[in-house]
C-alpha cells in the first residue's frame, strides 16, 4: 500500500521528492508536514492517531493548499508497512 504510493510513476518531467511522514498528524509532525510541503515535497502522512486527531490534516490542507494521502496504521504492525 505505502510502497505503491511511493513508487507511483510521475508523468511530468520534473522530479518530485516524496516523503512518508510518520506521526504526521501530531504536533511536531504536522508542523514538519507544513514545512516540507512549503519546501516543495509531496508528503504522505502515516499515523495511528494514538496522540493526535485526523482533523489536523484538514488544517494542514487549509494552510498548504495540498491534500496529503493518509495511511492510518501503526508502525508496530509489520503487515501495515
């Protein structure tokens, strides 16, 4: 699932830097996501929401103008990686 997203072919000539941000809906992760998008990265958020809320992603989208793919999963579960 995540590898498919990262390996997705881009039809444009320019290179797009893609990052999977773990904990991207948390306080530090959400600020990191905004900074990465502003720096030109395409960010995918991977979070289990144990200490965050999915509504944070809506606010990130308002700030950056970009909707980020979300992988709602736990890194401790190898099957979801």
